[in-house]
C-alpha cells in the first residue's frame, strides 16, 4: 500500500516526522527545516500546507499500528478534548471557548482526540478539529480556511467523537470507552455508546439524577377520575448522584502505582437506574439504563463523579481501576505538544493543521513503539539517541536500525 502518490511527498513525509522527533526547540517550519533539511523550508511548507495529499490512509495506518501495539479487550479508548492556544481570528476553528488546559475560556482551537491505552501506555489514534458555531455559520470564513464541505455542517463535540470512534473501530479493538464530563453529561452520547454494544465509564456532574436500581413504573389505571395522565409515575423519587452517594460507604483504595509511589483516594459506588429515559409531563426523565454512579474524594473537599455501565456484579476495585485509566490521555496530549510539537503549527488552513496533526501522531506512535519494544535497561535512552541521530551526531540504536518504521510508514507495508 502506498500512502503518498508522488515521490516528493514520500521524500518529505519521513523527513518531517524526523524533524518532529528531533530536539528542535520548536517544531514549526523554520526550526524543523533547519534540523532535517537546511535551506528547504519552502519545500516543507508546501508539503504541509499546499500539497493536496489525503490524511485518510495515514489515519488508517495509525489505527492498524495502534492495534498491533496495544489493541485487545483489555485496552480502553479514551475521548477527551485538547486545546491549542491561538491569537488572532484567521486560524481555522479559533474562537473564544473553554480550554481544559488553561482552565478558563480563552482564544483557542479545540481538537477532539481519541487515545488507545493499555499497560499504562497510550497512543493517539484520531485527532479532529471542532468547529464552533461562529465558524459553521460563516460560509465565507470556512471557504477561506479551506474547510472541506463534509466537515462544514454544525456538529457537537460528542457527535464528532462518535464519528471518529466509528471510523477507528473498524481497525482497533478495545474493551471500554472512557470520557470526561464534557461528554459524559450528555445522555444521547451515553445512549449512543450503549447502542453500539460498548461498555463505558464517563464523567458526570454532581447534579446528574438517578433512581434506585429497584425502581418500577406504576402503570396508569384504566379507570381514572379527572384528566387521565399521559405518563406513568415512579415508585421512588429521583435523587442527585451527590445525594445517592452521601449515604454510601466510602473506601480508601490504591488505584495505580505510579513512578512517585501509589496513587490512592476515597471512593464510593452505588448501582442505580439513571434518570435518562423518556420525559414525563413535568419534563423530568423517567428511569433509563442501569449503571454505577461513582464518587471520588480528592484532596480537601473536592469530589468528582462518574457513571459506568459495567454489570451490577462488577467488583468495586475493578470499577475504580478502569474509571481512573482516563489519566493516560493526559500523557498523550502533553507528549503530542511537548515531544512532537502539535501546538507549534503556525498555519491557518484546515488542510495544513490536519496534515501536521496526523504526522505528529505518526511521530508519537513511533516513539511509543520504541518505548514498548526496547529492553528495560535501555528505557529512557531511546528518545535522546534518536534525536542525536537526527542531528547527525550518533547512529540509531539497534532497535531503530532494525525497524526504520518512521520511513517504512510512507513507502509501503
């Protein structure tokens, strides 16, 4: 399979990835070209921003390689936003919107990434730009940024995430989907995952309501005096998850052993029926799907809440362990930015941003492959060795000389 039609593209693609893996302080065009192709900055600029190659084949390759490395029923697929801080108004998708990294509303581009993780090692498998309403309502602005017609229709982040999930699911196997509260609070998103036959654990807010697991609907009597109600009533009232968990037993649990020691917290979990069914006459949701609601007590008085559709008999420790595995996406987002320069792109177009993004994912997946396959006594030395080789100072380490995956990615299987 050939991932690029033209020889020039097959030349510049691996060089660009080598630049992303290099020790260059910034991975924008000029400093990247200075490392891998001095004097050829215009060629690299043309390859990324103007050359009309499709990122689709590389996205498929990424998913396939991720499956080989980490796929399986023990893997999780993580959905979470990452934002790139920007100035001005011309860069595609830039707007005043909430940035989780900044912790506030700021001017930024918001990307919806999907991360595959297993054995505490994550790899990115998808990354798509979210377009706010101020962009989708302005056809002239979309045209100026080169947004393809199929991406111009308004859609929410969770709808965009589902499209990417459906795409990568053709190539990647995983046991659960994890997402933060930005997605988990949406009942349509949770229902869509369930309808796809997926297990999930997602963040929610403390105001999410639920019924006891044994709640039942009281049918409408056949003979009723006065106006006949349209909706049945419930045998129990709704409660917020904060109220549900206030009377539960909270337990101290170590959920992961990190590099700085065990990570632990206080947790509680109760199996309920979420209030995400049909609405009644008062606009209140009737009992919907059964799920666990989970509370986490963090330092001080801060609490976080989650819901998970694992079966009622699931062990408490399993609930907490799988829910907390979402931390792996934060490592991926940080390394995409700090290691391979995702946020260093200075272009404005849709095509340029997504060309840069897919090659950043290729670069990071390659580095993760090295971390996964090298002997334990070499861990920590591989990335500096690669960077020294890119600069022409040292030869590649043995596992790189055997693999050459960063070049083979673009020339064929």
